[in-house]
């Protein structure tokens, strides 16, 4: 049986004999390979219809992985990401929380949940999950450091923003980030209202 035809996203189908599908007969590695192929094909597509169709197929395959193993965090994260891409917020959050119930410290889940909030400009929540990902071993790269800098800058914490921007340019030369660092350092940000309020709280 072709697994892509066995399941529609979120709902088990019957086979041609009208019997339940026996998921124990599926190969996890083969299903994962197929799911990933559809997923990355969707991300690379510039055609909205093709993208939608490949995400649907990928979701069906990842769903099968969760039936084979209900604790498959990779598959759960991927379904959450697909719902995120589709703008189905409540479903995306539901799957992210489901993954965190299994392992609240799972670095990829926290990272992708951070991405979810970052794309919606909910920076405080995004920082919470990004920091959780980093503290649990998520690989530090240019993109996440640049995002951290951007979020702290938008939230008014120029000191932390500058720290992350400096870490980012060490990994990748970026004239825009270098300009941001220069602009921040030319400001006497320790005298800004943000830091005055922080000092008063201490």
C-alpha cells in the first residue's frame, strides 16, 4: 500500500477491503523519507497549489509516523510546522504543546515554536522558546543569533541586541548587522529610558 494514499491529513482511511490500516506493517524509515521529500519539495516550490498539495502529502506521511510511534517528536514537530505554514494557528500550537508534553526540553520543538512566534512578531514568547532551545543544545547559527539580536532590539534591550549581533557577524559577514552594531554603540543606550527603568527595578 502506498502510504500517501492510506491517510488523509489527520484522518485514517480504510483500504479497498474496508478494513483498518495496520500501521505495524509500515517501515518508519521509508515513511519518513517519503514525508521529508514531500515537505522539502513544498518548501522549494513557488507554485501555491503545488506547495499546498505537497504539504498535504507530507502531513499524511508524518501522521502515519505518529501512528507507528505516538512519541515520535520529529513527526509531531513537522505536523506542527505544516500547520504553521498553512496559518492554522490553533492546530500548530496544539501539536507543539503535544510535543512539549512528551519532552519539554526537546530543543527542536522549542526552536520551531520560537519560529512560530517570531513570524507573528510575538517576540517575548519567541525569545522564551529560542532560549530554551539554545540551553538544551540547539546548534547556534547565524540565523538564530541575528533573530535574537533583532528581537532584543525591538524590545528595547540594546545591550543584549548588540551582544547577539556581534556573535552573528563572527559567523557570517553581514554589512547590515555591522551597521546595526555601529549604530547601537554610537548610542549611549545605558542612559536610555529602558535601562533607567531596569536599574530602578534592581
